[in-house]
């Protein structure tokens, strides 16, 4: 079955190159009208270019429909203006792919607070700004598909990327609340952790690996996650044609009583407390409290 985006309106941030460009091109190829947003900055967030306009021309040359936008995701009012322009031209906004990002990699010892602040501002706050700008529109039309771009660094850690990791795990957390808040209005929100050879990673990958990790190999996962039949609250990884899922899990917990409810008691039971046997994937934060209450209730009955 072919997946179509005909009559859908999509916004892709950071779409002047790399992953964002690949998303925009494929969305347009499948019938979407695409707002191509890009500040045109270098990897560290400095400078400007006409990258977004070039992608729009590429889409139009292939028979698609697109507009460029140079707004910064760090400026909420610019995101509101971007959404307004898309609605003025095309009526609605159905899809948002939050892809804009920068790197300021250094070990935490050498990292300046300004570098931490800026990376969090672009990735986390920027995605929140763009999402907030489309949120009420999507709720009112009872349809929305939003994709957050996380990273293996956020999910699992990576030396020299404390700022990036903090922002990226924050995006996974943002997804987990927004999928709950958007559910009754058919707004589905997912998290993608891509591994791709782009301008942000061109000097990180060896040349052959860089080619294998082409952005086009991430596109299938990204577009499925913003399609009509997309799941919600999924965390998906993609790179070089390999696709996987990741989860935030917890175990059933251990009830400590009497003298065991102490620092020493916790230490003595650490192996049991950290045992992953029977772990599960909570669907909301409330399940942590529910698990605790179920342990207490079982103890009272016992």
C-alpha cells in the first residue's frame, strides 16, 4: 500500500540540507505542500545562507509545491509567523518535523555555559516553540503529526556532548507528555533518533561510513512516523537502512520494610532493585505511582 501525503501541509525545520532536505523532498514527492524552514547556519549555529530557497526550487522543479522560511526556531514569534504564512497559503498545517539543530561539542570540563545554553535552546526550546506554534491549529482540525528529533546521545550518552544529550533526552520527554495531551484530538507525537551523514557529522564518520549513513536511509522511518497511520509515543532509531525501537522501562519495584528502609537497607537490596526481570514500558508517569501503590496494597493484604 502506497503512503501518500496528498493535500497535507508539512513544515520541516532545518530543511536546507541533510536530513531535513531529504524529508522535505520526499514529502513533496508524495504530494505534500512543504514549508522549508532553515536559518542557513553552519554546524555551530553561526552564519546564514539561502539553503531553504534552494530546496524549494528543487521541489518546484520536480513538480511539487513549497515555500521557504528563514525563521529561527529559537524565536517563538518567528515560528508563529511561519505557521501563519503556511496557513495563509494552504489553509492548514498537518505535519511538523522538528529537525533544526546545531552542535557545540566539548567535554563538560571545557564546555562554556553559553555553549550548553545555546544547544539546549536550539534543539529543545526550538522544537517546543515550533510545536507550540502549530499545536492549537492541529487540535482544532483534529489532525496533527509531530516528529521530535532525539539522538542516541540523549537516550544513551556520548562523551563530549553533555549539552546535546540533555536537549535530546528532553525532546523524548516532551514527546511523552504531548502524545497524551494530543490524543483526544488525533495529534500523534513521536521521537526519532537518526544516525546520518550530514553537515553536522561530516568530519565524525569515516568516508565510507558517511556514504552508508546517507540521510535518505532515515527518510522511511521519519515519514512513517508523520503519516496518517503513524503510532504515537514511539522512539525509533534509524541509520544506514537499519531501524529499531527504544523504550523507557521500569521494573515492578521492591518494598523495603523495617530496618531495611534505610540507606544500608537500600544498598543491601540494590541487586534486586536494579534487576530488569519483568520490566515494562509505562504509558504515562502515573504508572510509577500505580506500581508503588500496588506494592503497598499487596503488602497490606499479605
